[in-house]
C-alpha cells in the first residue's frame, strides 16, 4: 500500500497502486468515516447508469406472465 500526505486544504491523493487495484475512476463518490482516533474508513459508491437493467437482466422471459397471475402469487405468500 502507498503512503499519502494531507495537504493544507485537507486533501489527500489516493496512491496509484491502490487506485489500480480497485479500478477507481475520476468522479467516483467516496464516503470517509472515522474508525477510532487513529483510523479512517473509506467506502466506495459505484454509480450504475441503468440500475433497473442491472436488476432485471438482459434476457427476456420465455413466456408472457399476466398481471393476474402475479397478483395471485403475491396474495398467496
């Protein structure tokens, strides 16, 4: 892991080896939280362009499912 220094404006540079290891890109959002007096936790939030596409997937269902069938299924559970 690389070492970095805090600037006068409290900015840091993420070392190149760390950026390359996780594939960090410019503009990504990071959450920085304290993890005690001597540690920080940095979490990454990936931005998904089309979250519905990610959830549903690329392939369509092989058959049409009527809304009534879905409603019955929900009511039975």
